[in-house]
C-alpha cells in the first residue's frame, strides 16, 4: 500500500524558486508599509505640535487610538482569516489602511486625527498576522523561522524608512506629505495582490479545496513534480469550532498566556520608545535633529537586529537567544536616561535598544507562528498581536503620564527598562512548558531532516 504524501512533506522538500521570492517580496512590501503607517505618527508628532500650536501631551490619545484600533483589528479579523483565508483579508485590510492614511493627510484637528488613526489601526491589525501566517505556510520548515523573522522585520524596516523620510521630507514638504506616501503605496500593492499572491496551500488543504490547492502549488513551485491533488494529505488537525477556544486546549493554555505576556511587554517597550523618544529627548533640550536621528537609529537598529538574530537562530535555541537579547535591551534602555549629555553614548544606547527590542519582536512573532498549527495560526498570531497592542497603548499612555509627572529622564528610563526584564522571565518560563518543548522538538527534528515532519 502506497503512503500518500502530505502537503507539508511535499512543501518541505522544495527549493526556494523565483515565484516564492516574488511572494515574499509582495508580503514584505505590505508589511513594510504596515510598519511605516503604524509608526509615522511618532515621527510627525513634533511637527504637528508646532504646526497646530498644541501641547505634546494632547497627542497621547491619538497614539492610543491608533494602537487600540490595531488591537481590535488583530483580535477580530484574524479568526475570520482562519475561516475564509489569508489572501482576501490581506487585500481588503491593505486597501482599507491605504485609503485611511490618504484621508489622514487632510485632517485639520486633533479629533479628526484621532478618528483616522483608529480606523487606520483597525485595518493595519488585519495585515500583519495574515502576512506572517501566509509566509509561514508557504515556507519549507528548514527555513521557516528565518523567513518569518525577516518578514516580520520588514515592519521595523518600514518604520525606519518612515523615520528617514520624516527627517528628509518634513522640512521641505511638511508632515502631511508622509501620509500621502504611506497611503498611495499600500493601496496600489493591495490592488495588485490578487494577481501576485495565491491563497495559503495549507489552508486550502485543510478546507479540502483540491482544485485551488493544485493551482497554488503549481503557481509557486511551477517546476516541481507536483503529485496529483488526490494523492496529497494534510498532516495537521482540523477543527470546526471557535478558533480562539483552541488556543487554550491540548496543553496550549499556559504557553498562550506566556506568549501574550511576551507580546504585551515588548510592544509596550517598543511603542513607548518609538512614539515618545523624539518628544522626550527634545524636552530634555536635545537638539531636534539629534532627537530625530536617535528615533531613526532606534528603527534602523531593529532592522539590523532582525537580520542578525534571524541568521543566529540556526545556531542557538530561539527562546534562549531571545532571552539574552532582551536582557541586553533592559540594560541599554536603562543607560539612555543617563546619556543625554553625551550624544555619542545616547545614540549608541538607543541603537542597541532598537537592535534588541525592535529586532527581538520578529523573533517573538516567529515563536508564535511556529507554535500554533495551521487551523489556528492566524488566530494565534493575531491574538498575540492584539494583546500586544494593548501593551502598545499602555506604552503610549505612559509617555503622557510621565510628562505630566515631570519625572527626571534618569528615573523615566529606569522604569522603562522593566518591560524587557519581564519579557526575559516570560521567555524562560515558556521554554520550560511541556507544550513548547514538544513543539520546539518537532521543529528541530523537521529542520534536521530538511523539514519532513513540521506543520
């Protein structure tokens, strides 16, 4: 009796060809503009404050509104993707946030800006989890962790590009021009996406869509010897009940709580630094060019960190690599508050903080995508992101609270180093759970065998 090959086994045996690289390019561009538009409000905030003659603290609700929208979007849209597919969600959410960002370039008041940031955030919340899920489900297991980390790192790259654009363009064309750039590009990409990216083949296999499955396999791997679709099996469980409930079943409850803790703490850290660093440094009488440069280096450091950490995953256990990374992050953030008078040390400590906090977040996302199976992957990644966005909101609100409390910069950044320390503790706890050890062991086995058995 001939054993039928599984979709996973067939996929894991394939090389990376041009069509797969094209799929990565499309997803990377969309994620990059997701990062650009998520972070752009932090870069334009000083210019808006000056243009409208308002206090910096007046923008705290605006920061929170965008992040709250992202949380609601990630929590509500991702489970839908586990039912109808990743691609339609990516197309719809990408087009929606492009349109919302374009409209933002015309706002005239804080209330209008707050509304548009919420709507933009809601649409953004549907993009990131589904882009990561789609990328993970097309990638052979031996390369999946690196691919997911690099794809997630495009979010930080997009934010870094936003910082560079802010520094170069705002003095010339004004802050509204950044929203025009950040709106047109993703709108065009989203309109092209249906012709560029097929639906996840693992999702189609779970749904029994054999014709679409065969089309997707042939499109991404046109030169591979694709077996007839009736000979392919899906080697994963499929459930028909509420996806969210399965995040807490079969031993996944405690790891899910730890994953949410990691996401909450690190995104609190990341958004606190991204949104408030320029304003806080300017308030400490750091020249505006130095403050913007520091904010840009924060994002650039995250981009570099993503790449280096991704290529270190083959040598070290991912969870322990991340634990060391966030330990360094806590130390670097602590130093920022004591380095205002020394520009070189300030820029160095900010760069290291960006390397570890921004570069480590894609690693957290890779943990999520690897841990959850296909039938709840978008929900698992999306809910981790959604819970994390509440951490982002907390980070944004804390910036305003710290301003009102008139804390010294030393004290402020001492407190700000705590979330990275919490992330370290949660990662260590996650590594000790039987459910994670089983998932990680399967992933390592699949990598060692060229991806034969990984989901």
